[in-house]
């Protein structure tokens, strides 16, 4: 059977979790390329391996790090979930790796070498003009471009997880010898160059935009391909893979060095060029930062500003989304994030289980657009000191409600992204205010026995902070049901491309480049903040921070952490920056959620003490059985 000859000699395979359109034999594969209709089915099989990032249980980045925590005791969608959260708990292992995308064994992973094999079959057959005779030349070129992109993306996904990987440019012959099947991991930089070249080939034949939005949204375009290339080269330029001394001497069994331990500035320059190309193509295709249009709704400018931020994620196919994953709708994710806002809300439907640690709460800026540790006009030393919301703050914090000092005087993204005790939570379809206004609308009450913390078994928030950002404002909750409007997961949006370009340009040329501030400030303006230079000059105790590469690097990291919060980006960013050893060895803290009165509730408590072992945990382990089967594979350092 051809399926058994999987690259890297992955003889031990997991159960199929999807329907193979093409059975694993040569005759059927030949039949699959006799018509356009059958060939398109095969192309969609290649698409079927894309990550299911719209789910808390399937997106490694959401629960595998430190930006979202979940209760130990839980019910519903997350009840038996132990994939990426076990990674956060520090239980990754070599015997049965968690989120195993190498061979697909164990839960929470899909064998991407099989995905690459399917892409190779498609490319080989559709490249043959004697096959699929009813396919037009334009569609043939486009479909090949899509398959090449998917092949490159799956290689990139594995590279980001495992570091150096084998390159499967073509499938092994069915009669290949055992020795030929024992492929080797190639040096990291060779892998990067191969994937970049394949993306370049794909981009040429991809459309700039999707013409048939009724049936083709989610298929690959030029901006998507260029954006993944930018992400690839940003990864390659980052400290984990650019001159990392931890990998000096990491070789294969023939003595070939798998990492170049010398830092190369040119990698950042290459990443900056790629990010600008992605940025230009995206804007040419009509992608813009999302802005909410409150037509027909009588809401304040303050609420409209928050909706700019919330709806950039949840508004279906809005023009900020460069790549929406149509195979991964965020439905159960919203139920896990949504908290009960009144007694009419049923915790069984609004689970409120996605909990935000205090470290993430502290990450967001003040209303002056600078870190809470730098703002010279606000004092956050006593972050749990009680304060009462006043009329001017009523669209952020319920008027007359007592909550913690740390919840006041924060930037709009803080209020758009987070639900918290006393925080306003505007939901249009179940708004108690008349005519859809935002006066007197819902707000979270999260102390014990209140609606947002009823004590329902398995349905509670561990820290006292909810992930509002991921919940579409059209969600409708009643005592018996929770109706969500699904949205496609925003795998790449324009704000991230702006941030990639700013980061790469700072590392390549330093803060003298005005483009860095131009694109950072576009994001900040959408979030209701002044530009970087203005904010730091006027409000920071470190007013000159943006004038040095190191200072601006810290600003860009924090800006990225805020703008992309709860989208799964932080998990990978902490690794490529080599910041995980610091951040993931810090405790997960929250409020004392079992308390009823505010003084007792607002006492910080440690939920969990994370452990991250460096350099071991920066890269995934390859399952031991694969190392035994293929003696040419070498294990990652520390495993």
C-alpha cells in the first residue's frame, strides 16, 4: 500500500480523523486526475490538513502557553481536553509527544508528512498536461500554485515546531529501498531557503483576491502566500534560529551541522523586504485595518472604538483578514470564552472557562499608550486597591461599581479584549438597553455567587478575567440555549503584517527608519492611542526609549503582545524571541475567585507555577519510535 510508504518511514500511523477522498492505491490516484471535478476534490484533500486554529482544543497557541488558562475541573467542550494545556503544564514527552504533527500519533496532531505527500501527488499529476484535460490553463496554474503553497506551509509549520526537518520535494518511489526511505533532517537555513523558494513559485500563479466570494473564501491568494513567507523569514531571523549558541554542535549522525551558530544581520534585512512585499500586496488587494460602522445603532464613540478591536476578529470575512481559515469556525471557542452576564445566562452555555492571567492584564497599556510601569501620570503599585466607577467611565466600567485599581485608566484594547468584575460587556442581540444604545448595558459581575461566578461545577473562570475579544457581539444567551454566529479563524490579519514589518525593519536598520513608526502608529490609531513617539515623550518615565534599537524592540514586542493577544501568537513569539525561559517560568496568577466581598476577592493568588526547561522546550520532540525506525533521524537537544 502506497500509504505505508510515508516519508521519514512513518510506518506507525494514527487512526484517520478525516475522510480520504483518494484511497491509497495507484489505480485510484490515476482515476482522480481524469476530470476537473475529481482533481478539485483531491486539491481540497490537500487543504483538509490545515490546522483547526478556531478551536481552543485544537489551536496549540491558545492554551499551550501562558496567555489563557483553564480550570482544572471543567465540563463541556474542554472537559476531556489535555493536549496543548498539558504542554503548558510542562508534561511534554518523547514517548508520546503532545500535539504531534510529525506523524499524527496521539491526540491533538495531524501527520503533516502525509499532507505533504498528498500535495506532491497532486502537483505531479496536475503538472502533466495529458491529465485533467477539462482543466483550463489558468485554473491549472492556479491550482498548482495552491498546492505548492500548501506544501510549503506544511513544511513551515513543521519547521517552526521541530527546527531542522527533512525536505520532501517529491514522494519516494513505491519500490524505494529501506535505506532510501531513511531520510535526514537538513540544516535549518537550507530548509528556510527551500520553503521560501517554493512560496515564490506558488505566489506567481495565485490570484490577488478571491473573485467568487460565495464559494472560494479561504482559498489561497498572493497576499496569503507573501505573508507566510514573511512569517517564515521573521522566524529564521529571530534569536532562536539566528546565531543561537544553544545549538552549537547540534549535528546529524554524519556530522553535518544542523544550525549555523553565527548571527547574520542579513536575515533581518531579508525578513524586512519580505514583510514589505506582503504589506504592499495586501493593501493592493484591498485589505485595511477594520473600522466598525455603527449604522443604525446609537452607541458612544467609546463603544464604537472597542468594536473596532473586537470585530476585527469576529466580523466575518472583514477586509483586515488576509487569511481566514474557512475550515475552522470559532463556535465552541466562543462558548468557552463567554461569561454569564446576568442570572438569565446559563453557565452551561456561557462557560467562561477561558481565563486570563494577571500577567496578561498588566501587559496592556495605560490610557496614555505606555506600559503601566512607565506611566508618570498614573500609579499602579497598589493594583488591587478598590475604586468606584464614575459617570465618565460608564462605557468601560459600570457606574457605581467597585473594582480593582488595575482596571481603571487603561487603553481601549484592554476593555475590548477583557471581561472583568465591573467591566462593561456590550452585546447587541441581548442588550437590555432600548434601541441598541450602550447606556446601562451589560457588565460582568464576577465575585463568588454573582452571575459571572455562580459556582456552577466545571463552568467557572479561574482568574477573574474573561476573553471578551473572541466572542462575537451577536451571541445570544438564554436560560436554555447559547446561539453563536460562527466566524472563520483569522490566521493572518493586516495588523500582524504591519507588526512583522516594524519588527524586522527595526532589527535590520534601527529606529531611524520612519516606516517603523508609520505602521506601529496605524495600529495604535485604530486602537484610540497616540503614536509611539508622542506617547513616550509625553507620558513615559523612559521618554527616550524609542530612540534605541533595544528600546524600540521592547515597544514592538509589547505592541505585538497586546494587538495579537489571545490569537495564539504569543506562544510562538516567546519561543522565537527566546523569552519563553523567563515568561513560562513565572507563576499564573489570578484573583481569589472564591470570595464574595471585594476586599477579599481582589487578593492575588497563584493558580499554577509553570516550568519551562531551556533549551529543551523550545523545540518539539520527535517521537522515540520514529528515531528507532529511522536511524538517520536525530533527536532535538534536551530530549
